[in-house]
C-alpha cells in the first residue's frame, strides 16, 4: 500500500508540474510562427500578424512589361475608365469582377511600379498578397498559415511563400476547367 501511495504521489506531482509549465508558457499570449521567429500576438485584441516579415517569391512578371514606368513615364496619366490602347492581351481576357473593377483599383495612377490598396497606401509588387487580401480575406488567412497556396522551406524553419499571382492570373484569377484524361486501359485485360 505504501508503494502505491508513493507512485500515486509521484504521478500527481508530475501532472502538477506539467500543468504549471503549460500555464507559465502560455502567459496570456498566443504564439504565431513567422519565418524562424516567434511573434507574440495578444489574443484579446484585434491585432493581426505583421505581413512585412513574410518572405515571398518574386512576382512572375511578363517579359518586357516591368518596370511599368519605362512606358508610362511618357504618357499623361488618365484616370477615366476606358478601353485601353495598350495591354490588349490583358483587356481581352480581364475577368476579375470586370463589372466593378478596373486597372486603377489595384494599380497606382502616378507611380505605375506600385500597387495601391483601397486606403491609398502604395505597395511593392512583392506585397501583392495584401492587395488580394482586401477582398479575399479568407484566402489570405489560409495562405498565411499554409492551407491555401504553396510554400517551400523548412518544416520548423524559414519558409518562402509563393504569391497569389504565382498560381492565379491577377486579371483573370479563376482557373480554367481542365479536360479529364481518359481512364487507364490495360491491353491484357479482358473486355466484358
């Protein structure tokens, strides 16, 4: 009986220590993994992860298109919605809420090498995920935690995130339907 009580006390003591370590470790904040460092976020507030520290792949620009100011520097800025004289390849396929959206909803009128948030804040093209996240917040949240999109790197270390535009055409983001392949056929199988 004495041995049983000693064992029971040891187990209870170990459980008590485990609970203490958990409580001390949690200390009223949650921890969010961000690229090899731990960033504390107060769960009681509405603070979000700081996006500035996300390592992203370079945007997949079409050859000869970027920097935009190489051509736009010689043209007078025009904010009127219209059919564009240039970029026919984009205007012909534009299907991103085209009834309500136009070029200058995402691109800046003056600083053409920048994207523009609804607030007017300018972004580098490497931060385009913030622009996408204005309308697609659920996808941004999923992308940040690795559920949506693609990333490479270490499991518990630094990661490189692929931008939304690495998979989705920003001017026509919906994937085109794929034609299914024929089922496999074995020549030696009997046909019934």
